[in-house]
C-alpha cells in the first residue's frame, strides 16, 4: 500500500467505495475488504449505509488507528446545525468516536461556505473529524474553500476518460489531494483495448491498470466500489508493478471529457 501524508494523517491511496452497498452485502463487503488489507473506507450520509459500514468495521475487529474512514455531509444539510447534527448522526450510525475525513458532498448555491467550513473546523477541533475536505468542487470554489480552511482534499470523478486537469493543477498548487470516484468509470474501462494491451505486459486486468495509473499519480487516491470478494481482491492487487512515464501518458491521452455523474444540482464544471 502507498500512503499520502496530509496534516499528520496517513491516507491509504486505495479505498473501498460503498455507494449502493446496503444491508448484509455492505457489512460483509466492508469486513471482507478489511480482512483483505483495505484500510480506507468511503461512505456518506446519502448512501444510507453508515450503520452497515459500522457493523462491517466492528466485524473486522481492526485497531481503529489503522483505519481511515471518510463520510460526507449532503448538500441540503449545509448549515451550522445541519452539519453538526449530520456528523453526529454519522458517528452514531458508524459506531465511531471520530471519522478521519468529513467532506462537503456537493457544493450548493444556497450554502454560506465560510459558515460551513467554520463549522467543520469546530468539529475538527472537537476531535469528531481528523481532517476536512470537499467533493465535487470546481477549481475556483476549491481555491475559495482553501483560503478559508485547511481542506485537504477534493473528491471528484476521475478516470482515464475525464482528465480533471484544471482541478488537479489547483489541488497541486496547494499540496492537496484528489480522491478519484468512479475510478474505473463504473466498469467502462474493462474492455478498453489500450488498457487491455498494457495489461498483457504486466499480467493485469484493464481495471488494475487503471487503478495503478490513478494511485501512481502524486497525491491521488482511488475508491473503487466492488460488491464481490474477487473484485475487491483484484482491485487491491496493484502494488507489485508500476507503469512507465510513457504508459502513464498514454492513459492520460484517453481523456475525452466523458462525465458519468452530473445531477441537476451539480456546479458548473471545469473543462
Ligand atoms: N463524492 C461523490 O459525489 C461520489 C459520487 C459517486 C461515487 N462516489 C464514491 O466512489 C465510489 C466508487 O464509484 P462508483 O461505485 O460509482 O464506480 P466505480 O468504482 O468506478 O465502479 C463500480 C462498478 O465496477 C464494478 N467493478 C469493481 N471492481 C471490478 C473489477 N475488478 N472487475 C470488474 N468490475 C468491477 C463494480 O461491480 P461489483 O459491485 O459487481 O463488483 C461496480 O459495478 C462509490 O462507491 C462512492 O463511495 C462518490
């Protein structure tokens, strides 16, 4: 495993995404992932699975200090009381004293960013979240957030078909990290001939090549979701090889501004 160091926290570059995992499947997936060696779990209030994630963590019986857990505040809760109650509720459901990272899940036209970040900083001071960050923030809003608070991360859609070059440069300017969601483009990379070809050289799948490409970039983490043991094991098995600079570039060149997640409340995206 590779780690990213941010404000005295070590963040494993590969985590388990849990969107759409529910009930016993979610619980088993989380416990199995931890048994396999995952040390980073991504959830959110909106996924309505924090209780199941919490049970999975309990089942895994891992030392809390060895696990990195992220949750997110939904965009309709972006007031002082909404954020405070939202995180409290997440902690109760997860059965944890603290999460490692709390994100603003989506920006909102109605939010007061200063108030939101002040509230998150207070929760950080109270020890309820070790780190704070944002998700789905375009570069200009990210800069604004960073000027207010020590946000360490922007979680955005990132895979070979969506370059995120503007967001990446803004993040790198401030030594922040990018967490890639939909890292395997919800499975669209599986049959990509370029990735399959590269995979032949290393004895890896197109998914593994994609995940390796992501985590080999500076300050980039990836959180693929997988509901089967086989997929979870496959996705973690990317730390025994590395791509050459030319191969990294060839995957960057697959970008075609293909965005999979774009709800009607999304902000205006960067190119
Ligand atoms: N911040 C946000 O707004 C936001 C938005 C979207 C997602 N996220 C986070 O990012 C996580 C990942 O995104 P995602 O779930 O949308 O997409 P994804 O991880 O790119 O793709 C998940 C899909 O790929 C399949 N898969 C996983 N590993 C595979 C493998 N080795 N071989 C073949 N297929 C494989 C999964 O199938 P199986 O389940 O059958 O294994 C599932 O259908 C989410 O779970 C969530 O935690 C955050």
